[in-house]
C-alpha cells in the first residue's frame, strides 16, 4: 500500500471509494444526492474548488503497483476558521468496504496528521465517534476551548492538537464553506 497526495486523475476513483464507504450510512440518514450517491462523495468534489482546499492534505491509499494500482482509500482536510485563524477540518475519511479493517484508514489518518504537523498547522478537528478517533489522539474539542459549529454535537466534535497549537487559538470553529452546501 502507498499513501500519496491525490492527483487530478484520481477524482473519479476517490468519488467511487467515498460513495461506497458511505453507502450504508447514507441509507440510514441523509444527505443523499438525487442519483443515490452519498453526499460525502459530492462534498469531496466541492472541497477541491473551495478556498479552504489544501491539496497537500488530500491523500489517497493505493493498493497494488504499476498499472494494477487502485485507489482504495481517501482522506481530506481543508482550512476552516478557528476564531480568526485558519484551522483544519478533517473529513471525509473513506476506505473501500472491501478493504476496511486492514489498517488503511489508520495509515491515512497518521499520514495526514504527520503532514499537517510538518506544515505548521496547529490543530485538526473532526466530527466522529470518540471511540474510534481517540486512538489518534483526538479529544472532545470543548475541553480545549474549541466550540463546535453545532453545540448538539457534544463530544463527537473532536480535536487533535499539533506542535504549533497554542491555547489562545481556541474559539468557535467553522468548516470550509463547502460544508454549508450539505
């Protein structure tokens, strides 16, 4: 497996992986596009055109090699705003269902966190299951003074501080504008 930066030629494969990964979730709760594709797959496309787009933090997991290589996972982080500073919002993180449980999601997460830290980013926030993301160092964001866009998210809104984090960076977080389209 290879973790690398997404290329423009990966867009369709990333959409397919994201749609497959979120298909079960989409049947339980919207958003779902009119063609039945989960909204997360469309969101990734919107994020590429968003002012918060950080190409270095749109990563794919590729299985196989040479002409047989295929995209089996994807993660993206985009700049949102934390108070008056740029800060990263993570998501979606997608792994093709046929490859789930094999460490691809963990590898993508570690690669993204390492790249974000090397870029001098202070924090990464996400909305997700605390039991899943705590193993990557995520904690409830409220404990760091980071307010969720929706207070009802509670401990599901999480943050992972990086080397550049300072407590004075706390405040209300707002995701990249494309998230408002969901």
